[in-house]
């Protein structure tokens, strides 16, 4: 069963999704300021996003939809390819360590 999030019909649908990569970072969360509330009157109605600009930092930013730019397909491909390459090299290092630990035996 897939987890789902229900959004009230009178709210606008968010433009971005959880874990989506953007120019500003990866989306970690989102929240909504509905019309008729004090927050919406102060800061405008709509979606706000919590982003992590760098996965190697504890810094986060809070942005409105109009402040976020999606990655181009080429940029997204490049980021994902770089991450795959990084993890494949980490796997190779771990396999070498395991091989050294077991004296070359693959049975553990």
C-alpha cells in the first residue's frame, strides 16, 4: 500500500513534491497557508517548502513556490548520474575491504 496525502479540494495543488531536486536543493517538506488565516494575510496564501540546499550540511531554507526553480532534465540526469557513480565507487571500496577481511573467500 502506498502512503497518500490528502489535500483539501479548496487548496491549490503543490507544484513540487517531497524529495524533488531543484535549483535551490532537495525538498524535505511542505506546508500550506490557507486563505482567511493570519499567516496567509501576512505572508500570502499558498505553499511553502522546506529545502536542504546541500545534503552534507544541516542548513535548510524555507521558500515559496515562486522562489523555486526545477532542474532541467539534463541537470537532473547529471546529478543522479554523479550520485550513482559515487555510490558505485563506495560499493567497490567495501567489496575490496570484504575481500581482504575474508582472505579472498566469497562465502564469508
